[in-house]
């Protein structure tokens, strides 16, 4: 009777003990969603890895599914009941829309040698431009109507020119739509938050009726390198 009990106990122990012997990887959270993120900032999250076994758990390797994701554990060896963090960083630069990245954690857990961690996000591409980056040309007025003028008169109007950027604004060239129109910039280099002016002259000699002339300002503004000014006049013949 006692012998039978001992045999049953031995077989029972043999069946149960392997489930608890050795290292055992345990993860609190297998997936994390960053939600909507922009392209200009790294997204960071830490996953917690624990050893719920009774032997040392060794984190052999951590690999991300793409170069845009980096992952590194704080510790590579965990004693029983010990935990560590795996810091995951996702770089959304140059990406847009829904993103799913996988981090593979390889351990010496005989039952679960690989654990897959998942990060998700939706990269939002901002259509807004940083208007203050570089030079930024700004004119409070881009049009002027002289109204009715007599043929033969030389008329002029001065437009204000401002630099609302963070670097020096350089006026490279000024182009007129016809030889009857001339434009002169008082300062071809305008510092940030400073202003200058451009004087536009129109010679009405041999002109009649409604006239529309343009002047194009060519500058180092990366967003708007060609800024157009328009003047109007109704020339009355003598």
C-alpha cells in the first residue's frame, strides 16, 4: 500500500516538476499602440520582461523588424522573479499612415524561446510648413492700382518688403514684364524681422487703355522664391 503511494507520488512529481524547472519568460504586455504621431519626434515605450521560472533567464538577442525601430534590454540575465525593461524607440521620419513593427526577443526559455513584441502607430504627415525656417519674403501689398493717369506720365509706387524668416533674405533678381516698367530694391539683403522696399515705376508713354504690368522678385525664400507684384493703370490719351 505504502509502496503504491510512493510510486504514484514519484510519477506525479515527475509529471509536474518539469513545468516549473528552468527559466520561464513572462511578458506583462505584448503590444503597444502609440496612436497618432508626427514625423518629427521619436516614439518611445518600454516593455517589461520577467523570469517566472527557477533558473536564470538569458535574453540572447533582441531584433527589430526594420531599421526605423531600435530595442535594447536593460539587463540580459534575469534571476528567478527578476524583471527588466526593453526600451523600444520608433523613428517615424519619412513614414506615413498606419505602422506595425515587430520586436523579436530570443531567450533560453525551452518552452518559449522567442517572444514577439508589437508596436503600432499612425504617422500623421503635417501639411503645415515651418514658415520661419530659412528666409521668408513677405509683402503687405502685392498689387497697386494707379487708377486713371495721363499718357506720357511716369508714375511710381513703393511696396514694403519684409523678412519674416530666421535667416537673411537675399533678393537675387528683379524681373519686369516689359521695358516700360522698372523696379529698384533699396536693400538686396534683409535680416530676419527687418524690412526694406521696392520702388516700381511705370512709364505710360505711348500707352493707352487698361494696362497690367508685373514685377517678379527672385529671392532665396525656399517656399516662395518668385514673388510677383502687379500694378494696374488706365492710361488716358492726351
